């Protein structure tokens, strides 16, 4: 396995390099002149534009030079010195300030979705064809039919405003858990529908297997059969679905953070898109690419622990 992990880590280098090249071409070659968006006034003089381009390094060659813009772009990514945003604040400081808020929102939401979805899927598969299974499927399909934004508006107006059960908007005077309680609840409700349907299909493929009938014939309890034998043998697709969603934990939830005013990574990314802050957008794209390939590797490694038949030797 160590040799496999090292080989996969080496594969990450051309992937990340390709992402860096693509983002550079999109934001520095194809995109608009970033110097214009960094000005604090209208109708700038050519001298001011030249000074800003020189400050940002846009007067250097694009690619074919040791001191080119692309080489500088790669150096910033490798050293995690991403420069400054439009508001002159270092991007790395924005990330450090936003990550705790994003994790406080998305980590409980992630575990709530996984635990609830897997449990409901196991029960729905076990009671397949009964009223319990039909009700679960009906609720899941109905929940998936409503847009994400409608849940946010409903939660803010009725649950938070009308009944005063949660915070409507982020307040620095309150704890992060008090501010994130309603967004976490909304995120869990929204994420359950599709996950339950997917996990239910996985469980149905396993529940009719011979080892399940053998386990019941040996007198094992329903809880042991379902949550030990069935769940263990259905872990491969569950790992794939859950591990590959982990990068979003660090990037936060764009809509939830935006509508609830949570100063996390998602809100920073959305503000950067609205203000055309290409440096922040490029940084988020680079970080997401690294997280994606890392967690893709983690999912492959987890396969070996979930299924002893899988070997990387």
C-alpha cells in the first residue's frame, strides 16, 4: 500500500499543475484586465493603470520566461502565498478566518446527513414494499422537488422569525453554534432526500444476498444483521459517496453562508464572484482541486479497509 499511495501522490502533480495552468489561462489571458477591477475610482489614467499592472506583475511575460506571470502564479500556489484580494487583505488571512465558521456549519451537517440517510436507507430496504418504505420514498422525492432556496426562506421566515426558535442572521455576539443551528438543520433536511434514495438502492442490492439469509437463519438479531453485516458489505459505494463530498466541508456552503451572513469560505467565494475578485476565485479553485484529489486517494485507501479482497500490492 505505501507504494500505491506514493504513486498516487505523484499522479497528483500533473493534475494540480493542469488546474494551475487552466486557471491562469482563464483569469490572466482570456479574462478581463484585472487592474481595472482593483481601482477605487472611475476613468483611471493610463499612468495609474500602468502602476497597478506593474504592482501586480502584469507587465511581465505571460508564460515563456523564468520570471513570467505563470511562474509567479505557480510559486504563489506552491507556497500558499496567494497575494491580496481586492480589499487589500491577504487571501490566506481570509481563509484562516473563514475556515472555522465553515467547518462549524458543514461538519455537523455532513455527519447528520450521513448517519440519518444510512439509517433510513437500511430500514427502508429492510421494510421494502411496506407503508414505511413508501412513506420514506415519498418524503424523499417530495423533498428533492423543492429548490434549496425555498428551504432557506421557509426556515428564516417561519422557524426563525415567526416562532423565534433560531437566529435569523449571524450575530457576532452569539456563539457560532447558536448562529449555525438553523443552517445545519436546513442542510441536513435538504441533503437527506437524494442520499436516502441512493443508499436504499445500495442496501437492496445486498439485502437479498445469501449471507443475509444465513445470518437470520443462525438466529442473529435484526439490528446485528442490518447494522453490522449488511452495512459492512455495502460500505464501498457509501465510502465513495461520502468521502468525495468532504472537500465541500472546507469550502463551505455558498447559499447557507450567504443568506445567513456566516463569514465562512462559502461567503468569501460568493463575494469574490460578485466582485470579480479573480485572485480569490483562482485560489479557491486551486484549493478545491487539491482537496478533491487528496480525498479521492483517501476513498481508494478506505476501500482496502472496508473490503479485505481489495489489495494495492
